[in-house]
């Protein structure tokens, strides 16, 4: 695999991580401003952002589907494998952020 792909993997991980942490923290500030419990709202926001963090990290769903289609129909399996790796890496970033948020609010995120 090429050097640029490793850079993309690291970026995918931290984009998913940043979307989860940033969205949950900023969203909880908004709930605090409206008088709602911020940690409970942080829990809800984190559960709702999980899939969107992965989508944001891989650059949108259309590109991912396009690469998977190219791998299946055109026989370019390396593109398909790379896309699957990027999705798994993005899931790892989002899961790491969930664990940190869970540790921060001392509640288990379902």
C-alpha cells in the first residue's frame, strides 16, 4: 500500500474521533444553555453522531459506494479493500471517542 493511503487512514481515524468529541461537547454546551442536563444530552448526541462521524470520515457515502462498486464490477479489488479498511478505521475512531465520552460522563452509552 502506498504512503498516501496511510496518511488517509490516520486522517479518517481522527476525523471520526473529532466529529464525535467535538459534536458531543458543543452539543452539551447548547443543552446546558437551554437548561437541559448536559451529560445526558451528551450521551444522546454521541449515540446519534456515531454513524455520521463514520460517513464524514470516509468523505461521504457516494464515494464509498462508488469505490466498492468499482471493486466488485470492474475487478479492482484493491480499491474495495482500501475502502473497507477506511471504514473500519473510521469506526475505530468513533468507538474510541465513544469510550472517552463514556469515561467522561460516567454513564454507559447504549
